[in-house]
C-alpha cells in the first residue's frame, strides 16, 4: 500500500489521507516518499462487505478513500470535490509546478467584482482558508523558494509547540529532560501540564485561602453599555412582556450565571412577565435553575413585590437561524402550544406578543453568533428594543451593534455581572458575598500566573533568538 | 443538585451528587492525560446528552407541535383546511421523507433502482427546503441586520455616544478610517498597496494588474495612491491586532471564570453537602 | 432512472432552494413577491424540520456505536456504555409525563449533563495558559499591539489591578473599546456580511451553471 510520511511525526499514512492519523497534521498535497513493496496504490480493498457503515479506523482506509470505489460511484466525484482537488494538487506538486497555499498565503475572498460570477466552493474556504481549488481563478504561482519558506515557518511553529520551557529563567535542565518526551510527537501543549497544574493550584489556593477582603470601592469596572442596559430594565412597567433568549447551557454556566442572574432578578423586581425560550437543548433547564435562584434571592428583602409566577417557559426551539424569524413575525406560533404547559391566561399573553411585540428583549448569550442572529433575524421584523447579557469574550464583537443603536444595552462577563449586582437595591447574602470574593481572588491569582507565563514566554523567545 | 429533582428519594440525591462528582473528576482527569477515565466520562456525557436531546425534541417540539394535533384528529386529512395542510400534514410528509431518506442514505446503495433509490432522491426535497430557508434568512439578515445598519452607523453624521470632552468629528473620522482599513486588510491582505496589487484586480499577481492600473494613469499618482492604500490597510491591521489583544484578555476572563466555578464546586459545594458531611464525620470517628 | 442525481433532480432541488430563498428575501426586503404568510409557513417548517433533523443525526450517532459494538471494534465497550446511558435517559424521559421537566430527567441533568459539560469547558481555561505562553510574544507579527491590548484589558478587568490603576487608564480602555476596537470589529462584521452575500450569490451562479 502506498504511504506518505507525515512531515511532522514521520508516521506512514495512506496516500489518500488528508490528515495524519497520528498527529493530525494536514498532509494533503504532500509528495508520497515511500511505497511499500508488494502493494499497489490501486490495490482493491478486500473489505467490501464492511464498507457499508464502518468508520475508518486509524491505519485503515475508509470506503470513500478507495480508488476503486471512487471510480465506480458516479456520486463520488460530486460528493468529494475537495478530495479530488487535493489529489490534483498532489499531482501538481509532484511535478514541482503546483503551489499549495497554506493559511499564511490565504488570498482574498473575492478577486474583484468579476469574482461574483465565478463558481464558488465554500468547502475550499473551510479547508484551506482561500479559494485555492477554484479552477477558473488565476492563482498566483508561488516560487519554490516561497513555498520552502512557508514550510520552514510551519516547522518553526511546530517546534515552538514542542519546545521546552526556558532554562534561562531558572529551570533545572535535568528536571526538564526527565519530563520531556520525544520532540517529534507533536503534543507539546499537553506536555505543558505542569504549567497548567501551577495555574490550577494557584486558583484553588486562592479560593481556599487568599480571597481578598470586601471591596471598599466601586467594585468591578462597568464597561460602557451596562448603564444603558440597567436603565432599560429599570424603566419597565409592571407586567411588561419581556422576551428572554436563553442562549447558553451548562457548558458556559460557570460564567454566564453570574451575568444572567442579576438581570433576571432585576426583571422580576420590576414585575416584568418573562417569556423564556432557548435554541440550545440544555438552555431551558439552565434557565429554570437560574430563575429559581433569582426568585429565591429576591424573596428575602422584597417578598411582596413578587405577585405571581412571572415566568412563561417558551421551551426549546430547534432550527437555528432558519426558524428564529418566526419569533419576529408570529411569536404565538413559535412558542409552545401544549395546554399542559401553558394555561389559557398565558396563551393570551403570548398572543399579545404578535400584536404589540415585547416591551424588551434580553439576549443572554455565550457566543456573539447568538446576539448577531437575533439582531439579523428577529429585530428587523419586530423592531423591538434589545439588550444583551453576554460572556466577556463576546463583548468586543457585539459592541458595533451597541454603537449603531441596535443594542440598547450591553452587560458582559463576571465584571459586568458584579457591577450590575451593585446597582440592584437589595442586600447580598453572606454566601453570595463570600462566593464573589472567592471568585475575585481566583481571578487575581489566575491572571497573575498568566502574566508571569507570558513574561517567561517572551524571555524564552529572546533567549532563543540570541542562541545560534 | 437543584431543587427540581427534590421529589426523588434521598438515596437518589446522594447518588446524583456522587455521579456528578465522578463525572467531573473523570473528565477533569484529561488535564493529566487522555486516559481511560477521561474517555469513560466523555462517553457517559455524550450518551446522556443524546438521550436528553431526543426526549427534549420529542416532548417539546415534535409531539406538541405536530403529532399531538394530528393524533387528536386523525381523520382531519379528509376535510383538511389549507392551514392544516400547510402547518401539519406537509411538514409531517417532509419530516418522514427526511427520516426515511436519511436512514436510507446511511445504508449501502441498492444494487438495482427501485423504491429505496426513489426514497434517497426524495430525501433531497426537505433538505432543499431547509437549505433554501437558511440561504434566504442568511442573505436578508446580513443585509437588514448588519450591512445596512452598520454602514449607516459608520457614515452617520449624527453624534454617537462619545465622550463630550472629545471632538466628535475626529472620532467619527478615526472610526471610519479604521473600519475602511480593516475591510481593505480583509480583502487585500498585508500586501495592499504593493506594486502589482492594484485595486482593479487586487488579488492577482499576474502582469495584468499593473498594466491595467498603470495604463492611463500618471506614475506619481499611482505611487501615492498605493502608498495611501498601504497606509490605510496598515491602520486597519493594527486596529485588528489591538482588538485581538483585548479579545484575548476577555477570553481569559471568560474561561477562567468557568475554571473557577468548577473549582468552587469541588472545593465548596461538594464538601457542604449532607452526604459529604456524613462521610467526613464517619472518617473522623464521630457520629453524623 | 433513479441512479444518478446529476440530471433533472439537481435542477428541481436547485429550483426549490432558489424559490424558497427568493421568497424569503423578497418578503423580508419588502418586494412583495411572496406573501408574508408563505414565509411564516416556511419558518414553521424549518422549526419542525430542525427537530426531525436532530433526531436523524442522533439516530446516525446511535447506529455508529451500535455497529461498533456489533463488530467489536476499538473502544466498543465505551460505545456499549454510551448506548446503555442513552437508553436509560430516553426511557426516563419518555416514560415521564412531564418529559424533560420530570424528576428523573432533571436528575440526569443535575447529575451528569451539568457537571460534565461544565468540567469539559472549564478545561479550556486551563489550556489558555499554554496558548498565552506560546503566542503572546512581542517578536511575533503585531505582537506588541496584541500584548498592549491584552495588558490594558487585564489592568481594567482584573480586580487587584483595577484597584491600583489610575482612572485615566480606565477611561482610555473604555475609549478604546468604544471607538477604535469597535470600528475594527465593525469592519470584521461588514466583511463577514459581505462574504455571506457574495458566497450565496456565487453558490447560486455555480449551481445554475
């Protein structure tokens, strides 16, 4: 069987493999250096009976990779254009005339207005980061020196992944050597486990012993947009209909609960009627738990404000961006119709949504995609006011929507949630305060260790540059 | 354990606590290495997740929205209204086609044309409808929700929510320059403004570009234009780098919060549970 | 007759895609080529077909593991465990009149799904330190700008640093977030939206050819 050695780990892969089965390096387009004796590249696979559904295992070819199957199946060439293109590139490279464009050589998405009329293959963008497989586009022919330089750059990158921590900053060479694995196996990041263990121990220690004292100042910094979000909720009339898009699940609840709970508390404090739905399977259950905690928090200082069950469960909506516009044009159709969940009174409230729209929409999202989806698919249809409560990392990505007025407010991250809590007119329990302080302490130590790691990394870089 | 499963017997509560702790530790052991335990935890998680999703989709979507109304009036197809046809019967037909055709596609192709082949072909119809809806909402959403509002905001003459003590025209100009620079960078890459990379055929490195750009244009003008283009792209690129740094810092805040939350669960929530207290008291030799 | 999809069927599929997409675009952009009710119906279909598609995807995954167990392939014991857990969870949910809000489903959520998913994602926080060690370096392209942005943000969002930095620096970060960074991200959003438009058009032109 023909094999192609991985340039990264040296593993012999099947010739038609796109990725190294050992380390995952992209090997499509590599020249096959070795052909095992006694086997042909076109050798038919004897496991025809098993090709129906057996997934390709490590070291064996899947059914779609067999040349004989590919040539006999008319659908094959249509369904595997990328593979065919990659094989074409392999042939070109073997002649020394083709050029495989790596990510660093990614070209523009379109080359002029004329590009509109060129056939598009979105898979090529996914696979290579450029339109490298387009036959009609005039591709730049990279000189071999440039190709070699690119390959050299990739090797450098791999070496960085596999490198040891700097010896110049005090590490003992013997210890480093003892934990080192062969440098060509490519899992350098995993070998950094002790750096990760230091981070974990630092955070755990901070949680246990080094929580800071109660902050005397203004608490966490409120990034721009929080004040507007608070004002939007604060000016709600009692019984206003608020649509809540719960776009996170337990995976990100560790952070998002800290942002979502204060806003839900505030909405309940204003006696808004919440209609909560989610497009994630774990979303509705997560929402139930956070809302229950928010209600429990509120009942201590302001029990009289909670008049009745203010929450309607809208449940789970599959379909992604294709179905969510339904909430803009016909919310009563999108939200549940099962009478065992939603009583008659609540169904009337949902029907009101279709006539007047929600007084406010709150998108609680761990990904920027979910905020953008709402602003693209629903807001243009119902024109409603939207505020977003997001993960910290989402903040910069959705800020243009805040500036353009599509978002009326933005709260993000642990710091946003903490700043929002301080605006709520209620006393925090001892446990809440202790947990918040623990979190602050852990974050302090985590970021401190990370900054030290960054400094070490830069020192290592400088040392490497000086060492010939 | 949340109050939502409080109705179960106490032993189940304890079992849930232990199971949660075990799954957490098994999956968390991945940090040391991809071991048997880590795999075990992942498979249990995936199995439970798939099962939960099946129940959710059936009980929350397909049953109440489609099957319950149809079963409530199974003979409705005899006198079905247009609304009922469109909202119930046609989606049912499309869904059955999707299921039948999809499951058929997972099997080996039939040797001879027949019913199975037809089923395979008909499975393309619901997929095409779904694809068409996705395409339609993607295009119209991009125009209505991002392109038009963001372009309007970028060139808006009205004052934005800027600080009052700063000249707003300057900020607006800077904003416009950066946005344009980023777009140039995304289209042309870091070689914008380089010789042979004229605006008429930005990605091309063939000789057509310089010839077309320089044919009827004074060389000085072209040089200045390319220099300005390069400068503009450079501004956009640097703004993107700055944004990348800020996004990384926010990513650290987000992901560290997740890690801290898990550590808090292991170090504080578990030890506070009744079961742990009981075990701890037994270990110390005292009663509960 | 039905052996190839390259002929008439492809054209019918393309026609369905184009009609559906065209109807939605025209209705959304106010061109009145399609009635609003038609697009509402299409959204409703997408919701239900999304449900069907999820079940189909899960059926595929279950079948994959069944085959693995049947053939005794690598990690078949894990696959068997997955199938057992899957069957138990489905059984618990389907037999309960409340579905996923039933006691057993809630118990599964609390005992397996929530801790498992949370731990899996918590690992990403730990791995970030390796990424920071390797990539936040001044000698990389744009490294100074990236480092500057990251450090400025750390100063404002990290509790112990926020308490010691001057207010002017906090204002600077707010300004950066509100204007230059916002402008850069707007460029990215516009670029992404333009890409969606152009790729959609090219897909249609490509298919029509």
